[in-house]
C-alpha cells in the first residue's frame, strides 16, 4: 500500500480526533448556561447541543475552512508531517487545559499548533531567522484582532440584552419572567450550539483539506463534501461526550445565572460567532461565551463577576497560541530528528 496514503489517512484520523476533542472540550461552552440555570440536566443538554452542532452542516459554507487551511500559514512550507505535528500540539494543549479545568480556545490551540509546526519546519530547513516567513501576516492580524473583538462584542451584546429584558419586564414578577425564559433558553442554547458547530467544525475541515492539497490528492483548495460531513459528525459526537470540569467553571463559578441571563448570554454569544463566521473568520466560542456570561453578571454590579477567575481565564487565553505553537514546534523537531521526515 502507498505509504503516502497511509500517512494522509493517519493525519485525517488525528484531525478528526482533534475535532472530537474540540467538541468534548467546548461542550462546556454550549451547555454551561443551560445547565447552570437548570433548564436541562447535563445528559439532555449535551444531546441537545450535539444535535444542533450537527445541524450546522447544512450551512454548506467553507469560508472559515479556507482561512484556516491557507490563510494563516504559507502552504509552500506545509507538508503532511507539519500538519501532523500541528495537530499533536493542539491536542496536547487541549487535553492539559481540560484537565486543569480552564476554558481555553481549541480553535486557537489548533492555529497555534499549526503555525508552530510550520515555523519549526522553516527553522530546521532554512534557519531560525526565517521562521516568520511561514506565517501569512494578514490572516494573523485579523485572527488576533478577533481575540479581543469577539469576547468584547459578546459582553456588550449580553449587557444590552439584559438591560432590554429588565426594562421590558420591569412590571412582571421575576419568577414569572424566569418561567418564560426557561423555554426561550432552549431556543437560545440551540442557536448558540448551531453557531459553535458552524465555526469550529470548519477549522478541522481546513486542516484536512490542506493535507489533501499538500499530498497531491486535490489540485485546488476545495473542501470535499465527505470532509464536511466527517468534521461535523466528529464535533457533534465530542460535544455529546461532555466536558464537566469546564462546565463548572463557565456555568457556576464565573457568575450566577438565571434563565433570563442564560438566554441573553447565549443569544449574544451566538450573534458574536455567526457574524465573524459570515466574514470567514475563525473565532473562539470559549472567548465569546465567557465574555457574554461576564456581561450578564455585570448588569447587577461588577462584583457579581468573579474577576479573579476571569483574570485566570484571560491568562489561559493569552498563553494558548504561544504554548500550542511551542508544542507544535517540538513535535515537528521530534519528527525530523527521530524519523528524518520534513
């Protein structure tokens, strides 16, 4: 059997494993609010979220996949081994932060691992002084901008929605309002899970398509339908497996939520994800939902948000890209040294 085919098959398997872990890791983002408000129990919540993750397959848009696959790293420096090393870097960082209970971004772990592996490849073949030639600078400027824009947008929208809800229902008993919003939160959690699948699954599609292009199985960067379905099924399956350590951090420890707050947080987060998805930009669902939850909590008083925990989360966000890039570069070096592969 063709060794190149076996390598590509292995990398696709690892990519889908990352997609599964992405869903597993980010399940907390999809269900934290609906579990924290006791609208659904954890078992029903992950099934609900996974179903709506999968429904995003019908968007049939692959703009984010193209940005991840060819808009962040120069493909002339990319080989199947570079992609394998990048995936390993992302998976290691994802599993570590899951174990620590930190809601870091799987998306940025993937981008960081991919970039770090490509930079490692350049350092090993051309020289360490040329490592930044592996990056598409314009793509990174936009992505890094959205690290700030996305959570701030989510926070602002959630705050404004909470103000509107308080004003509209100012003369209605809070207990009655929450009964209504328990039902509305089913819709908002569905929309948020849909947006999560629409953006995050495409990142894996971009990586798999890059493998197929660099290995010579595709002439141009066009995501095959089988890759689209495989990516959505993997992330939905991962979401249904849950991620309970991070659920506790996002849904209970960051701030206390009621159904109206959960609705506002999920709706604001969904809009803040779907907008950049329309612009073909990869964003972090973790960053967005954390910002939205903080926006909901701050409507009462700033002390309602545990800003010490929020600061720890922020540090984890800032470290994700460089940490996963470092792991990706180390993996690339090990592949080169131990196997003699570029």
